[in-house]
């Protein structure tokens, strides 16, 4: 990839997850110059953190590799990682973008050999595992990271460990003099593909997240199942390291709730159905291994209904139609006791489980009003497709709560809108 020349026909894509990569590639393959900005050290977003895609239940690595190959082959894309867009101003075809670049302390000479990590002893929380594991302070974000380049955590800069990492590198890839800088671009259109963030589960006080170690979120559970994750693919209880076999999934944790997120996050039902299949995968015919899904209603739309029926037929999966009222912890065993009312039988229950997984709600990860004031948003903070937004478009989960498939479709649509917008501006100039 080469440096793109910013013009009124240049498209800025903010966010390097599956939607951002898709939008950037679709626009670049229409012969537009694209600047792809990602705030993290590598591309992939939350999809890269999944154990398996839905509904095919395959690993995300294959899709990631295909997109990475397309990125490497396309000279119309300029990639900036550790980059945060601070402001977008102007009008369609004549926007100005201010981007802040954080130092990686590792340059493009890096071969990902890992010598710098071997020389460092300090550890930091691993963001790829949602802080459930620790990683060396000189690290590769994950095994499929793109760009395949290490970075140094700022906590060791100025220390002897940073110097040790530099001394260990045979390729002169460690640059301890890198500094933060701000750059500005002139662009014609912007695609916000900034993704989503899990709702703060600790705010749902009756469920005890943050107080009870054996209450985890659905995104954390996904990392636990990954062989490259914090538990090596084993379902180990955070409280004692014992294997969890009796697992509860609580739907609408933070969604469809006036006290939290009023909207339906759409992905939660299917995510829990998918994750319930992991129990059989992990434990086979073990009769003690069971998944129980506590739900208000299951929203399996269109082609997903068949998957729902398949899970329903699984003897290892139980369904309880109920909004769990409260979770309490057995102080002796750290087991979790779920309290509520089964709305089909209208009886109270106090069900004991080894581990509880909260199907956590989805919300936009970017406060748009701080980046570009006046952009039309819906009441949940997602970017709306409105004429007053000019050539500022939302893609993927920046525009709505979407699953991976629909997020990709949304990104393609946003790319075509951006291409049309810059073409409209360019025509009078060509004349």
C-alpha cells in the first residue's frame, strides 16, 4: 500500500473492523483513494475476537485472511493504526479531518520475530482478551494481527525494559523516540464504521457482574472458548479454575430495558444460541454438561429459524421463559443462584449454575457529537441516513445493531453512497 493523496475524491473510513475493512475495500476497488483509520494497533475489530462466526460456526480467521490479502494488494488504501479521529468539519466534498496518531514505538522494519517480547518481563492486561489474561508489554495484538507488527506498551517507555527490547531487535525496528502527532486531511466523504461496545454490565446491579467472579459477559465467554484465549479453550470458572458444566445464559442483559438500553441489540439471541452449542462441543456426551437459556422471547429472524430449531432439539440445551430478577452467590461454593418467575408455568425458581453468561447489549462505540457535531442520530446514538448529514455515512454497527452478515451489507452500501457522493463533487471540477 502507498500513501494516498487526499483530495475531494478521497474517502475517509473511520474504524478497521469487518465493516470498516469492507467499506474501504469496496471504495478502493472502485478506484477511489481511501484513508482507513483504526484506533487500535491492528484491524479486525470485535469479529477478530470471536471464537466462531454465526451461523456457519467457522473460525473468523479465514475471512480475516481474505480481507488482509485484498488490503495488501490494493494500492489505493492508506492504513493508519493507533489513530483517533478528533474532528470532522466542512461540507460534502470539502471536509477536513484531524487525526491524532499514538506512537507504536515499532516501525515497519518489524518482522514479528518476537525477540523484543522475549527481552521484556513486565506484563499488562491483554485488551484482546478483555483483560482476562496478561501479555508482555512488548506484544503482537493477536496471532492474526494486521499489520503483523509488534508494539510497546507506553508503561515501559523510558525504562530499562524498553531499552532491552530495542537492544534485542536485530532489524532496528524499535524506535523509542516516536512521539504522538496530529495530522489533517482534506477529504470528500467519510464512512464511520466505528463498531460497537458492550454495555457496561456492572450497571445491571441485580446480576452481580464485577461482584461475582463467575458472572461473565457474552464477549468474554467467546474469548474463553477460543483455544488461543485466556483459558486455552477450557470453560474454567474465574473463581476457582474448576470446569463449568452447568451454564446459564441470560438474554437482554442491558437491552430492551428503560433503565439501560431501550433498543433490541438483535445479535444477543443468536449469539447465545451459538454459544450454547459450545457446551456439547466441549463436553460431548457428559450428562452433567447443560446450557440453560433464560429469555423474554427468542428473535430468530428469517433463515435463522432453522438454527433455533436445531438448538431446541439439543437435549443439552434448556429454555426458561423468564426475565431473571436477581442473582445471588453461594458463599461456600461460589455457585450462582438465579431467582425469578417462569412465565410459562408461572412458578418461582431458584436455579443453581456454575457459570452465568450475560448476553450483553450493544451500543455505539463513538460519541459522534464530539467528532462531528450536528450529525443526525437516532435515540440510541446510531448514525441515521439523513440528507443533513451530507457525505457523512454510518456503516455496520455505527448505523444500527447488526450481526456480522448485515454489518458487511451495510458497509458495502455505505461505500457505494460515499463513491456516489465524491463522484458528484468531482464532475463539475472535471468539466
